[in-house]
């Protein structure tokens, strides 16, 4: 079998929205400085109306890692869920512009949730305050996982996933003969002779 990818990433697909504001902005909008806080869609939309966007780009730790490897010349693919909306299309196009293979089906248009986003507010001291709305990234299903992409990765340690629970679900659903182990926040895969092992 031809090995196509050096690394395949699976993760929370979201758009990073970068803006620059002062401390007063944080205080007025009850934003905790220097931390990441989860927010809902209503809060995300409200913040978006209040800020002046400096830059919007694909984000999420696995997507950022995959993009970085691609920029270094690696062949990469990414699996993560966005919606066919403005931010979802920004996410998909940005990854593809960085030579990452991205083909996960869009979330259902009928969903009230939107593409996930992280509004990153940078204050003059360089501190980042992140406001994260996960959105449809949580709708990623085992059926969204392209088994072939995982099978053709070069290394048995070539899958990046946000947590071991998701990796178990994915691999069990796809009946891959792979062992998973987690150490120091990383998930490693090993080929097996017979069946799955966790």
C-alpha cells in the first residue's frame, strides 16, 4: 500500500479570531485575562460585534500542528467538523492554502450551532485572553473518519487526536487493527496482528 501522509490530525476544528483591545475592554465585558474560557453562541456573537477583527484563520491545536508540519514540507491531512458558513469556509480554505488535505463533510445545515471559534483578545502587554465556542466541532462522528487516510499514514505514531476517548471511538468504529496508548497528552498508535487493543 502506498503511504501518502506523514501525519493525520483529528481535532476540534475552529477559527481563531484575533483582535487587539485594552484592559478596560476586558473589564467592561467581564473577560478573565490570560485564560481560556468556554462560551456559548450568543456570547460569541456579542463579542464579535464588539471587536475589530485583526485576522481570522484556521485553528485548534491539532489543526495548527498539522498546518505547521505541512509548512515544513510534510504531507498531512486533517479531520474535523465545521459548518458551511462564513467561518467554516475560512477554516477549510485556510488549511487547503497551507497544502493540508481537508475533506471532512460539513455539519448539517439544519443545526442551530455554527462553526466553532476562538476569539483571542490580545492586550498591550501581549497577554492573550481566549473565548472559545466549540460549536459544530462537537458533532464529529465516527462516520466522518476516513479510514484510508489513517491507514496510509507513514508512521504508526502518525495520528493526532484531542483525547483518547475520541481516538478509541474512531478506531473502534473503523475496526482498524491498531493499539492506542496515551502518554504525556500524546496519543500513539501501533499496528497489531489481530484486532483492536486498548
